[in-house]
C-alpha cells in the first residue's frame, strides 16, 4: 500500500528569470502627496516594527505599513481613488492646475461652476468602491458602485454608508467591472474610476497608480528616520489587478535608487493571475474561485501593470486562505488589526521563511504592505490535509445535499466546490469553476503534464448528496467508528472524490507526461447538470475513472434509462352523463395491462428484445399516474410516466417505436382509445471494451493492490460515466467499500479508501507516464 503524506501547507512561489534590479523610464508623479496633505484628516499611516517576527526570521527589521486607517477608511484605496477622481473630474470640468497647484478647494469650486451633475462609477470587491464613494462625498458629486454577487452584506452596507448607489451584479468581479464601465459611458457626466486598465481605458488607472505613491513616499521618510539612507531590501505587496504592485515596482526600481530592492508579490492560491501570467510568460486570464482575500480576487491583470510587473517583480507567490487567516491571528497578537488582504504579506513572508529561509540575509530590512484593516470574513477550513481518510471526513462535514431533492432546500455544491478549488489550487492545479446554473458549481482541476507523451486521465466524481432528512444521527459528523467514516455522502461518493484528489496530487508530484483532470461535478443525484456542463465546456480526456462506490469491484457496464409520458385522452363530462364523457383513467387501464405484458416479455427476452450477456434485459415500469379533476366528473386526460431501463444496443428511438406499437394496437382494438406520447430525459447505457488500455491498466493495478483478481460487475443503475462515454471518453467505475447510499446510515471503510487511493495513483502514474518522443 502506498504511503500518504502527513498534513502540511505548501509554499507556492515563482522566481522570475526576467526580473531586473533597475528599470529605466519608470513613471513617477510627485504631486499626489501634496494633494493628499490638503485633504481633511490627512496623516501618514504608521510603519510598525514587528520585532518578534524579525527575531524569528533572523533579519534586521520587519516593518509593516499599516493602512488600517487612511482618511477614516480601513484601507489604502482612498489614495488612488482620490487622485484618480481629482484628475478625471478636473479634465471633465476643464480645470487645469499649473503642475504645482493641486488644490482640492479650487477643484470643488470648479465643480460647482460646471452646472451639470457628475457621477463616479466603479466596480469593487469592497475597499475601492468605498473609497470612490468617500471621495465623491468630499467633492460633492454622486457615486454608483457595482459589486459581485458573493460580497458580504456587511461590506455592501459599509459602501452604501458612503452615500453611494449600489448595484448587485449576478456574476463575479470581472462582470461588475464591465457593467460599471458600460453604465459610465452612457451616463451624462459619468466618470469611470477604476484601477483596472484595459485597451481603451488606461489614463485614469495610471492616475490611480500615481496616487498610491503617497504611501511609498511616506515609507521612505519613515525608514530614513530610523535607518539613515536605507532603502528596504525587500518589499512584499499584494497584487489584485496589479495597480499597487505597479506603483511599488516603479517606485523602488527607478534608476534613482542606489540599493537594489527585491519585490515579492502575494496573491490568493485561487486567484493568482500575476503568478499564472509569469509562469506562462504571457499576459493571461486565469480561472478563479472563492477566497477570503476578496480584494485580491482577480482573474486578469491591469494591462498597464503587466509590462512593468513582468520585468520588475522578483518573486511571485500565492498563499491559501488558511495561511492568511493564521497571519491575521498573528498580527492581532502583535496589536495590529488586519483584514485578509492586509495580512497576506505576512502570510507569504512566513511561508517563504518556513520553506526557503536562505532568501533573506541577516541584515535585511523587510517592508510588508498591510493594505486593509480588520473586517468580517468566514474563517476558512483546513486545506492542508493530505490523507484520504481525513479528507473524506472534511468533505462529509460540508453540507452539499442536492437542493432539488429536498423539500427544505439542500445545501448545494457551492461550499464544497470552494473547498475543493482551494485544496487543489494550493497544490498548483489550474482551476476552472463552471456554474451555468447559479449556485450549482462544478470544479475542474488540471495538473498539466510535461507534454512528453503520456495520455490524459480524468477522475470524475459528484460532490452532491441526497437529502440529509431521515438520516439516523448527525449526517455531517464524518466520525470514525467500526473502522469506517460515517455520514451522508461518505460512501456515495465523497470517499471516492477524496481518493481521486489525493491520487491526482501524488501522481502530479511524482511527474507525469499527460494531463490529469479532476472533475468534481454537481447534481449527479438528479439531472447530471455538472458532468453535462463539463462536456459542453469542451473538457475531454483519453479515459476516465468515476469513483462511484463499487465495493472495490470494477464496473465496466451499466444500464441506461429513458422516461416517457403517455397522455391517454378522454372527454370531460359530468359524472351523471356517461353518454357525453370518455373516462381517460379507465382507458389508461388498458395501457397498464399491456405495459405489464411488455415488461414480462422484456424479462423473458422475447424477440425482438435484447438480452445483454452481462446486464441481462431491459426493464419497464409505470412510475407516476395522474388524472381527473374531481369525483363528479369524467377525466379528460390521464398521464402515465414510465421509466424504461435500457441495455447496450437499445436507444430511446427503439424504445419509442416499441411503445408506439403497443399504443397503436390499443387504438385499433379499444373503442375511443386515443393517446399522445412524449419523450423525457434519456441516458444511454455504458459498456467499456475490456481490451481498452484504461481497462487493462485498472485491472492490473487493482489486482496488485488487493492481492487477488478483482470482481468485474455490471450495474442496473445509471451513472455519469455513460455521459463521458457518449463523448468518446472510455469510462470505468471503481470505488470504495461500505454501504448506506441514500439510506438512514452511510459509511465507507477506511481500508478501502486507502486501497482506492493507491490504485488510482498507480493507474495515473502508468497511464499518464512520460514516453520517449
């Protein structure tokens, strides 16, 4: 049996080979500092010495620029928003300064004389929008802020408290950016104040970047008062869209600086667009998922930031929400109230020290930019888990019951998708979250192979469960007893998902040639919208293993199904007038008798019905019947819903023909029998060629791990594997032992979780292995 790592957090960093110590012709505007000094409430924010942190790292000083209170707001954003708004409004009202007079009062007078309303528009994850609203109030203009759908209500309330109009966007931050920009363009007197630059919108973002230089000039003065003629050796800055990092690079890598400053950036694991672009050596939009560092939750860099960051950032890092949460607690212990974006710089400093301590020399002066003060957030779960049993427990403890299967509404897949995304992103998987249906996300995590041969392999597993109602005990306990993990979904199929995740990481870290794709999908328990969306988005692999629970046996075939609705047509009439009515329910009885005979003929394999050598025959049953309006009336219609289970060789069209033959025969023999036939949901059966390479590989490694030849089985039920097979992906079922799927008590055995993880790891290493080119 393979051994599995103890739980630990990784360090994710990229050392930029294109980084230069000095950059020529960097942009610098000294006027924002004098402008900010005129504004009510200006004072430099403190540069806090973290003595205990410096001692722990063995460096000269660790200094934290604490932006928890800037002009009465809990973040640095006002510096850029105020200068950007000042320049934009001045341009709109034809107010010109003389390059030294940046008078706040003069601009307010010019606004009053303008005669038309001015509205500042912006998109935000929190701090920027609040800053734009605040500066709008100071200047006596309106503001309108667009926010993404997952913003905390408390954050929305703080933005609206600035007197702004707020629009909730049904989408992410990037959509909010687009909507705010579009609204500003069509609004008379509308100005779009955003630090995200893109083609055709670059002037105002540059002004916002210029505004951030005030903070850096303050740092220079504050360090000089402590250590004469000393530039920081290291500056660690958050990224987001890259505007603050752009200011940091342009400030510290200007040719005027005699000392070389190392610039380190930090992003969330789940939204590291700068690190992703540097690794690809090209401007890249990445897939993102939830993070408590909401102000850094960005998929695309500012276009004016990228050229400077690509050659000015020395080390790009990312951290998990858990590491950020721990850094918040550490800063709180040191007397600094920081929010997640602010604490991220300490989180990456501590991560670098834990994994690569030699980076910092003993005389180093390190500056951390703490960009926001304390705010509400949900403490993140532990994503350090590297043991498949512990990971199964963690997944079981997240309510992901299918909302379409519970009268009370289930938990849905959002929380478990967020957890899986964060877990995989921390292990350097590319993350794509698919959410065509709001609140029903599926996660695609990709471990890229070397490209030196090797096939691609998909591990597919559903992350929804059936309802928690009716479970005997705590359905979310994840407790261990009787050598098993208990709880709703432990068996079906969170143990399989956990085994797939651990196996994918293990194979990735050993080295592979082909890609490994982890598809954690929504809604398999109902309509399989998750796997359908994965396929619609174009994801494919050379083979797939679906880790549905199979008792450590291998399923290479299962039945399909198709639903039909038969409307038997009658004629409504009063119950006292039989000569006027036709009883649709009574007529439907003839069909039910014929349907029963049809089912018997199927089971007896009478011609022309198919008997599969492994699955046997198809089956049919009446699932639902509905008809009539009231006791005293003849029913005009009776609707019968039937389910037909199919075997390979049978299709929905074949079944429809069989049903029509039965119904047409009744129409010819039963007086006044009329019908209509409609097809509902249809899913094809599954059959895998035992000589396919994935079947041979899985059989070999299962035998090696179990110590005996595995049982090959066929199932009467249907799974997502058939959808994958329909799209040319050979797919096999293999999963854990246990029991209780959909039952009052559910469990997966610990030994089988380890065995499945071991088998999947071995299969991935062989199937995706590098081959000589």
